[in-house]
C-alpha cells in the first residue's frame, strides 16, 4: 500500500488570461493533516476544486493511494474516497440534519428502511469521531459550528478517507474553531487524511503536520510544521517580510462624531439582541467592539447603519439625530458621511453576478462622476474601478470580471475600496479581515489606521480578539446584548476573554 494519500503531478489550470495553477506538484502523506496556505488568489481553492472534480486540469495527473485516477466530477471524487467541506456550506437549510446527510446518497430500499439504516450509520459516525449533532434538528436552526459538523458527517457518510477543508474557521468563533481542531485530531488519529486550506498561519502551526505554501499559482515551499514559523510562512506567502502586528502611534481623539444612546434592537424573530446600549466614537480614534458572535454586535451595527430598525433609543451622527425607526436608510446615511463595510460581503456588500466595476460603485451609482445624462458612464466607471484595483492590489486587475470569480479576500478589498475611497467622516467595519490573508490583513489594518490618523471616527466589530486589541484605542465588550465593560487598547487577552464570557475578573457575572 502506498504511504501517499494524494499526489498531484504537473497540475496546470488557466481561466482565459488568468493562470491559476502553474505546474503544481504536491504530495500528501496518509494519516496526516496537511496545510495549504497562500494569499487570496494564490490558487489554493482552484487546486482543491480540481482535486474534487469541480474543475478539470488543463494538464497533469492525480494519484490517489498511489493509483492514477480521472476525477471528472464530484461523484468521481467521492468514489475515490475524497470528501470536501466548503467554506460556504452546501446544506439545504430547511432539511433536517439526517436529510442533509442522506441527500444524494439514499439507499435504494424502501424509504423507511433506508432512513433507519442512515440513522444507525450516523450514530456510529458521531460516536467514533465525536461529532454529535441532533439528527432531527432543522439545519438552519443550528449554530454555525454544528452546521460544519454536519458537512464533515456528510463526507464521512459517503466513505471519505481524505477530507478537504476550505477555510474551515472563517465563519467560526474561537471556541468553535478549538472544537473543530479537536475533531480533526480525532479524525487523523483514526487514520483519515486531511487537507486544511487556510490563511490563518497560527492555526496552521497549531493543527498541521506539514504545510505547503502557494504564491501566484505555484507551490513555492513545503515544510514540516515543526520546522517552520509564522514569520517564515508569511514571508513565503507574500514574497516579502510581513508585519504581523498592527503598527500605530497614539491617537488624538477630538469631537464626538457618532453617539449611540440607550439603543435596543430586536432580530427577525422578535428576540431582543441589543439591550439599552450607549457609547460614543470620537474623531481620530478607533473604538473596537469585542465579543463572541451572536451577542448583538451584528444587530447593533446594522441599526446604526440604517439597515435594521431599532425598537428604541437614539443615534446621533455629526451632532444631528438620525431615525432608528426605519425612516433613515443607508443611502441617506452615506450622503451624511457614514460608510459601512458589512460583516457578510456576499449577502450585504456585493452582488456576485455583477462585474467588479459595477460592485465598485454600488450604492454610489447616481454620483455625477458615474452618469452621463440618463445613462451610466461605463467608461468612467471602469476607469475608476481600475484605479481602485491598482491602489488596493485587487487580483486579477480586471474590472470586467464577474465578482463571483474573485477570491474571498479580493472580494473584501472591493468592498473596502468602495467605502474608504469615499472619504467618509464615520466608518463602521464589520469583521474587516474575515477570510483575508496575512498580506491583505496588513494592508487593511494600515488603511484603517490611516483613516483614524486623518481624523475619522472608526468603529470596528470583530470576533478576532488579536485584531481588536491591535487596532483599538478603546475596547467595548458585548455580552448578551449589553456593553459589559470598557478597556483601553492595552487590555490583556485574559481580561477581555472573561468579559466576553460574561464573567468579571473577580468571578461575578457581568
């Protein structure tokens, strides 16, 4: 038996003028966790899509367990023992867990007998790999971490011995990510082979046995994880030294630009998610909001930016109150100098079938520079988009390319360029570096600091505690819909972690 689970030899793939993979040679040993890291647009996801049959390589061979295989589609990949857990889950939200796991792999028996067999198999998998999920739960009602476990169970149910995980922690809280790592270690200990695609280098160091680095479509190095470091991997990814900490001077706060008073906000179910919240953001400072996802941060910034109605309270922008009951809308707030980078770029920041140039003006399409009489000035729009792509290093630099064809990190930079380049007075960033590689994180952090130093008022919401601590001049911690503490930017991780968990340092509930 071969000791190699996967061998890719001379894999090459182009999309028009974009050379996504260049003569890739990669070996993944059985029973290991093999990391693949690289900048957004380096070709990681394209390579894994070839391995899983979504794309066919223009050249090269795939060997599974030492045997050459033809993987023409995902069914062929599954037949070869390969499963994939996608960054954006492939689940039917109103199906139960059991129905999602069976979908496409149903027995040819009487329906009830097939369901009973699937339920028994699922229970065995849950016990063997510590992947407990209620089989009768409706999928959309599960937390994100549990939905990811359903995706892993789907792959195991189909007999996968090789699992590909594409940016698996991009939508997870820190505690959910820790739980995932325990699951992956259990899978490895049971003999499974795991390919772990990520841009988070500290996670690579924590969970992988080997790591391959991709840059501009090529594999530039493969290292034993124990023999490398975060700094070395970052330099290999980007091709230069990368500053892995936020470099900023002292802030010089001035007048208050944004004030929130006693704001209370409900979600779609009528559940109160923001409870009597008050704070202010001044010109020339960054205020960070820390907290585990689901504690009201999303509803808070949606209410401030005019997307969601508030039940009560007041928001004051540049000294003037704005409606929180639904009369204000994002367009009017943009005109008054407030810009918002939403947490979910796919659902709220971009229209993925649109060209990049169209998304680059979304929300600002009526500006005089973009119109010619009653029509859009396409030449001016594409020229403006091209300039932004150059300034923000958006790859590939093609304003005519459909936005869905950009990597997640480059999609994020499209949104950031659109909002920052308007030179607003107040900026709200929701998860500004979610799904973004180390080089782009460094770039985005620099731009946020530049906006602060230019006298803008900046509000940052992030579940990445390192990001909040590095960027913020003041830190507010949310728990159960309330602000439970305020600290300066020098606050310790343990101190903030206790507040995020709803526990004061002396051990009392926050």
